[in-house]
C-alpha cells in the first residue's frame, strides 16, 4: 500500500528546471528499446519492473521526476519511490507531453529582435525575427498558435514565412501559418513542394521593418536536402537549418545518394557558411540530447567557437565525404510519410499527424 504521496509536474516546470541548480533527477521507466530511441537529456533509464531492485540508487537529496510514454507506468513507479521515502514527481502526460512542449526566449541584435522557439522533446528550433511592427518566421512547427502569440506579444505583423528545407523529422507549419497571417510563403524550389509559394533564389534579400535597414539573405546550401537554405541576419547571425548545428553538421538526407549530398554539404559549409566572420552567431534548426538547454540561454554558438569545437569542419573534402557518408542511414518509414505531407502530396487527420512525428530528430551526421 502506498504510504506517501507524489505530485504531478508538467513539462513547462521540468523544462524551466533542467540545466539549472534546481534540476531534478529524471528517471525514465520505459523499456531500454524505447529509451534508446527517444529520451529527456540527463534522464536515467530503469524499466518499471526493475525499479524495486534499484531503490537504493535513487537520490534522497533532490526530487526524482519519473516519466514514461504517457504517464501510466511512471505513476506506478512513483508510488514505489514514495513508499521508499523518496521525494517524487510524476511527469504529467509523459514523453507525449514532453514532445509537445515549447518555450522561447528573445535576443537583441542591435535593432533586431530574434525569438528562438524551442520544441524541447523534438529538439526542434524555429525563429521569429522582428523589427518595428513586422516579423518573419523561419521553420515554424505545426503548432502555429505559438508564433501568433509571440507576434502579439511584440506587436508584430507576420509578413513572411520561410522554411530552411523540406523537413523529414517533423511537420512544417509554414504553409498553415502563412495562410493564417496573410503572409507570403517562401520556399526553395529545389525541394519538391506541390502547393503555391514564392520561390527563393540564391541571393534574395528581404527588407524587414519600416527603415528597410535590416535584410534577411537567402543563400542556397544544398547538402542535407537539395533545397537546404540558410538565412543571414545582416552580418550578425545566420539561421543554418539542418546544415550546421552547435554540436555537429547535418547529415546527407538520402542514404542512396549519400556521397553526392556529402560533397554538396561540404561545399555549402566551406563556400558559404564558413566564409562568414568568426563572431557571426550560428542559430541552428535542431539540437540533440548532447546539448544542455537552459531556460535563459539561446541554443547557438559563434562561428569561431564552432570552428574550434567541431573537428569535421577541419576535414578536407574527401575525408569529409567519407565521414558523412558513413553516418547516413535510410529514412525511417514515418519520415517518408512526413515528407509526403510536407510536400503537399498527402493529408492525414490531426491525431495521425501527431503520431507520425513523435520521437527524436535524426538530422545530424
């Protein structure tokens, strides 16, 4: 019989504590195969059936947050831990809730505001870039209300929406958001979209704000996909999508054409991105479990920091192609379906769409 009680914790509270001095011990009681596919950074995996034999290994000096896929197994584990005298919270909704949680923060770049929107459970990053009363959105997710809320907070009108590439690991909200806001949708035609949009060309520039002193430059960077594109915010920052991350580089997106895409990726990095100044801020489209996300800190790094920390950026072209090609794997079946939806070739009910994109991103080589 349970002799104590545990509390429920929501994804927002957990996200606000991770990466801080108040970080809890996160215990994931799913099976190892589930945990290896997708987990919360810093989590420890002990399957539910093994929890009773591990009670002495859990901390008594800080809260233990228990999770599973939807909250059922973790609730049973929480009861066991409470009976053992452990301070426990159960993640309400489990990994499903974690995968649907967003937070965001704002950075000032001179007169430009950049809001980074973090979808913690997916490792997805998107951006709202605003000046005066106008804003652009880059790589929005299907939860488009977040971007409208951000725009309202800053008194911005969303006038243009961009994707950095044809996404495979998550569903794009670009088309829906552009429709909802009466904004222009910009995409690279090298990726095979089937709906109406404004085609991007290498070197396009888009003035933002009443003074027209701020421009976003679209630069084609094929490699992760044929239509991969980065967007430069003046000379201050670059939105790299899946071309360059803070902990690695994008992976060639088609295993059967890995070498071809890896050559393209190398040239995109060395002829476009790495030509920028060392103090340019790199703002990627994803982060992996290796990145500690803090509530008050952007996920990003200067280009100079990445040159020093990523050995793959120092490889010559042949070695880079060998290295990247070896890390390319076939797309999971749900990625094929997600791509089909993002291209505009198929529709699915909302619940089915959510199920399609559950889990981690696998966009890094």
